[in-house]
């Protein structure tokens, strides 16, 4: 709000007017949790809603936040879930500790790309 010479207040556009993400794509995931993503354009938001709806209907839905998990957390869960010989488990842990963890442990899973 600004004031005129007569002392009346009037609305004025700020530098941020018209900028930012104003279209929200909202969907309910298979677990019943509401998810949303913001977009600059209405068409992009509608496309996201259609894509998510189709993925859920096909059973191909992947949680967008799933890739934010650190590789080390995922690797620990994977190693713990393996039902193998004790010697094989020791070998897996050895390979992970010496060759995989130094490179990937602190990275988010979504940031790892095949080369």
C-alpha cells in the first residue's frame, strides 16, 4: 500500500508482482496422502495431474520424494534385507565399505545417473 498526496492509501504492484509459481498440481497418492507441486504455467500443472493420475491407475506411481533418500540409507536397508550365506554378506559389506560408500554414501539416490 502506498499513500497519495491527499493521504489516501492505494494499492501498488511490487517488483514481485506476476512472478513465481502460482499453479498447483494436487493429487492423492496410493497411500491416501495428498501431494502437490507448484508450476509457473497452468498447462504444466494440468499435465502433472494427468500424468500422476495415469501412473496411479496403472500401478506405476513413484513417489517424487523417494529419490531424496541418501544412498547410504538405502544400501544399509538393502544389505540388511539380503538372506545369504554369512560369508557372502561379509563380502557384500566389504565391497560396499571399500568401493561403493566412498563415492556414493552422501549422495541422494536421484542424483546418481548411469554413465
